[in-house]
C-alpha cells in the first residue's frame, strides 16, 4: 500500500470525528428548539442568541478570575433565567391576548437582536479569544484521528443529551411536558400547572444552549455577539431535519448536519461548508416533509 | 357540595351562559340535559376553570373557586372527563393514568388509585403498556374516566361519556358510573342520551340556550311532557 492511501483514510476519520463532535453540539442546541416547539408550536428564534449569551456570561466571569466551574454554573443559571424571562415578558403576554402565532415568531426574532445588541454594548462587538479553560486531563490520543477538544466536545454534549432525554422521559416533570405537548387542555385537567411546565421547558432549553455555547466557544476558542446566528440556523435545521418535537430527531439531525458539513468542507471545499446543512434540509424535506423521525399528529375524535 | 350562582360565560361576543344556577349535594348523581349548543360543556369547562366566567360565582364546599386556575381546582378534588375523551395519544395507558394523579405525591395513594381503576376497568389493565392512541373508542373512554378517578375526586364531572359508543358499551359505561357513585363520588353528568342519564340520576337540570329552564327529581322530569318531547324522543 502506498502512503497516499493511508493519508486518505486518516483524513476521512478526521472529518468524521470533527463532524461528530460539532454535530453533537448542534444536537444540544437543536433540543432547545424542539422542546419549545413541542409545547408551544413555536419556533423560538431567540435560541441562537441565548446560546451566545451563555458563552458571554462565562467570558464575563472569567474576566474576574472566577473559578471556571463557578462561571459555568452562573452561565447555566443566568442563561436559563434569560430564556424564562423571554417567555414571561415577551411571549406569555401574547398568548394571553391570543395573538396569532406569527406575532410570537417575530417577537422571538426581535428578542434575539435585543440580546445580541446588548452583548455588543456591554461586552464589545469584536471577536474575543476564549480561553481553553477546561482542565482537560491528558489523554493519549496519539495515532488516533481525534483531538482532545473534539473528544470532550463530543462526550460532554452526548452526556448532556442523555440527561435531557432522561428528564423528558423518566421524570414526573418530563411526563407533564409530554402531556402538555400532546394535549394542553387535558393537561390542565390533570392538575398540571401548564405555565410552570412552560417555564421549566424554557429554562431547560436556555441551560442546554448555555452549555453548548460554552463548549463551542471553547472548541473554536472564539466568542462574539453574532456567533449564535449561524449555529442557531443550523441547529434549527437539525431539529426540522430530524423531526421537530422528537428528542432523537434532534440527535440524528444534529449529527447529520455536523457530519455533512465536515465532509463537505473536507472534500468539496470550506467555502461550501455552511450551505450544506441547508442543502440536506431541502432534500430530506422533499422526501419526508415531517423530518426523519417526525410524527404525524393523530387526533382521534 | 357544589353551588353555581348566576354564572355567565362569554365566548368573544357569544353569550354562552346567561346566569346559570345549579346545586349539587354530596353523593348525588346530577345530570344536565340539553340540546347541542345549549352550553352544557361550557358550564363544565367554566366550573373547572378552563374557560373564564364573566359573572356569577362557583362554590365548592362553601369555598369560592370562581376563575381559579384549573390546576388549583383539581387539587380541591374536582376532576373532569372531557368531551371527546382527550387522552394523551402517544403516552401509554399507564402514563395517562399516572398523569391523572399528577398533583399527588404520596406513592402509596397512587398505587391504591391504580388498583382501584384497574379493578373498575380490567380492560385497561391488559393494555397498560399500549399507547392510548391505539385503543378503541370504548377503551379510550374508560381511560378518560379512569384517569379522572386517579386522584380520588370528591366531585366527578363527566362530559358525554357515551358519545360515539356501541349500545352494549353505553350500558356498561352507565353501570360503571353508578358503581363509581356508590364508591362515594358525587357526579355531574352531561349526556345526549337523556333516557339513560335520567335513569341513573337522582336529580336533573335542563339547559336551553344558556339558561336552566327546568330542574327537579330525575324520575319526575322523565315523566314531564316537555322533556319527553324535546329530549327523550317520544311523545
């Protein structure tokens, strides 16, 4: 076998692991879209900005020499509160007034720009380097086509994804979330405080976006106020692609988008990287309009 | 136990309930009959807090519950099996029932509720792991009633429990309603099938375009000429 062959194989695995790592982070962001959509039938376009906010909170605290774990916890807490606040102050009043869904949609886009601009005002609009702060234990990955940051991005995102899935499928509040998703009126009749469930859902989405934001900022070692725009679109694409409202849909969608763009930029050229998520989205939606794992809503009368 | 005083409800500009008065005493079965669009479901939904009232008051055991949120009313142990069953289609029978006791934290209590519901509806026990959307109409109805019983209600509101069921199932559901009542649950029953409803009820109210036009002992009402003509299909 001549050396060129080896090289080709190695590159393939590199693209593969890069795609898996980034894709897993997309999946984590996609869950946020999926959860909120499941409960409110609303695409929350402020989710990308929420993700950005999460990364900036950590940067802010690190600026004050805070312990990284403390900074991370603060980010999860504040970003969760930001998401809850978005719902309470911007979306809930619209629902109370029974405004058309488009009003809420536009509101989430508005909120996303408000968050972005506030970050520019208070943190500056330039690209800031993000410290590689996680004290990563040294792993012997020599000879393997995976880097340490990739390994940690993938494992931490994957672990969080499992935790989120367990919350939705194994806990009492998760059962209430699924109940509200399937039939809000009946959920009321079960004694479920629906507003509380909605609040919890936004918190969960915000918290997971914060962690994804920090992980990705650590991965690219870069933070800036518009960093959430493109990833927000891609994660949204991932959610739709996998079937919005379904946990494993977000998982599959995230990995597909991550892998597709990693391979595309490797074999076709980096210029096309960002377009690939959307090309795949269009193809899959033509074949299966509900997304890969999307369910048809059955209403039996 | 439950007293409704001069209750008004508006749907936008439609005045659906125009001052309804209604009284339910402990351990009774009270039925509410009336044609489509008379406001029967509206009344039940207003009592349980799903639809806000625009006037009047609702008391449960002397405590005012008007316009409380539904989850607070359910905690006072008023439960409802809604029209059209409204089960959670992608959740299993067991999860649907578990949700019926959502407000309850006591595990022993919940276990007892499961046993009680499964003994009333053995069919549900055979299908615990099946998703509710795959059940037949009759089974879904049993599930909707069973779910409403999970938190051991003092007052059970039943909205059209026999709607769309085969005649033998209708009989069975009515027998079950009588059994549930014997367990000490007070029942407010809405029915299209006025014949059956009057046969198991203690008292009845007749609702027409948002107003109570008649009320009284169920046996006597079933002999009333106007009622027979309008709701019992014979003259």
